[in-house]
C-alpha cells in the first residue's frame, strides 16, 4: 500500500478508482507536509517530496490550482487560500475582458525518484457563479467546447474533462510503461 | 557577525542601524530558505527557522505583510505575491465600506532558541493610490492619526510609525534584558 497524502476523501477515491486497476494500491494518509510559497504547483510538490522522502520510501502527493490567464500566477498556487479569503465574488471583480482561465493539477509519485505528472483543462471565467456541483472554482469555470460551468455538470462529465483526470492518465502511462519488461 | 537572511538591502540597513548600537553585529546573507503557505507570519518564520537551524547556530529572519481587516488573511502572508499579481488596483477593487487595515512585521532571532518579535501599525485603506515614496502597499495605507499614506511620508516619518520599527523595538527590549546580569 502506497500512502496518498491528502485530507480530501473525494480526491482519494478518485485516485484509488483510477490507479488500482493499474496495480497501484493506495492508502489515505493525513500525514502533514509543508506547502511552500512558489511560482508553480510543480515547485510546491517537489519541495513537499524533498521533506517527505526523508521519512518515506514511496508516496503520492498532489496539488492543483485555478489560473486566470491574464493575471499571472493568480490565484494559482494560492487558489485555496484566495477562495477562502476574497471568495468567488472577489475573484469575479478582478476579471476583465480577457476571461481565459485554466485548471492545473500536478501529481508527484515518489519511489526513490520524484516523478511529476501534469494535467490541465482550459476554458473561460463565467460572468457569475452557476451551478451547485463540484467545489472551489467550479461554479465560475466553463471548459472550452462547453457552455456549462463545472458546477453545472455531473461528476462523471466533469471527471471526463478534468485536469486531475488528465494528470492521472499521464501517470497511468508511466506506470504501464514501467511495468512492461 | 550574525547573518540577517534577506535580499532586501533597505531592510538590512534599517536592521543594522537599529541593532548595532545594541551590540548585535549583522551581516547580510542571501542564503535561501523555504517560506511556507501558512495562516500567520509567525508560522512562516518558525518553519523557515526550523530548516535554517539545521545549518546555522545563529541568524535573523523577518517576514511582513499587509492585512485588510474585513477580509481575513488577505493579502496577509501572500502580500508580496498578491502585489505582483493583481496589484494595488486589484486590491482596491476588493475593499468595501469597512476600510480598516494593518501592517504586521514578524522578526525571528535564533540563537539556539527561536525568539519571535512582532510589531504592527493600524490604519485604513485609501480610496486611491497616493504618493511616490515607500514600496509595496505604502501608497494605499493611511496610518491611524494621520491623513497621508505611507508613500506620502518621508522615510523618517514612516519608520517612526512602522510595524518593522515596532518589532525591532521589541527585539531591542529582549536584547537589553538578556545582556543585563
């Protein structure tokens, strides 16, 4: 069993469902690790891994964020904090005419080496919050090629498109190629 | 010589001028240390010190931030990042009728033990940026009892009131009491 270090049960279930068929048995761990202030999600998970690898031989961690493209790095690495402070209404006040945005996910799998897998989904910021599903920035994000926000989609529809799903697929590709003799 | 770990020369000069008469000889060091995502400046410097203390016997670090009181934790620990992303114009859009705000500084002096010294200055957010002095949030902060922003004051006037000056005074009190037999 490889510890997936997260306090988010929904995320743990998504990972477990995806990775178990590929032979990676995950357990949920609420062990704590430092999340640094950094310019990218990759820097956050790499630093976390440098601390965790002193104590663990194998683990999985993940970080994700929402990025408003014309405002570099915002809210980005600080998505959770910004959501909790100024909220979606505050974020909407800051978006101008260029409404492009994306979600990014970054998974790090450590097995003696840090392997990083990324996924993203591009779209636009809605002019107001819409929908009751999902969490975080889902009510204000409309993925490209769609006219509903993530919060207006079923979990299955959202997972099909999601940055986290894409990062998991990238990880799956790695696991498959590794297991091939 | 005790390393003050900062890349800000102005800050280094302010510390040196203040602390040298108290017998603390500082050298400027650009050594890097991790700044974590945290709820308070104190948590940021305590974590930094936990890493630095593996390699150094004595050092000084400092973190400071701007806090808009009705928006908990904003921009706070992330002041520098928010200033660089949404800027002062973005911040002004988020302030409502309650315009109270404060600056906070947190100095950590490590000599085998972490000693933390805090200072703050309370005031209000101006309705627009004013003045060309200072840096960061100075053009939009009016300290209580004044009608000019920090950026409209001379450096001497600002230092007299500043959060950093108050944290340095608290540290000076500690150094004086420690040196007393």
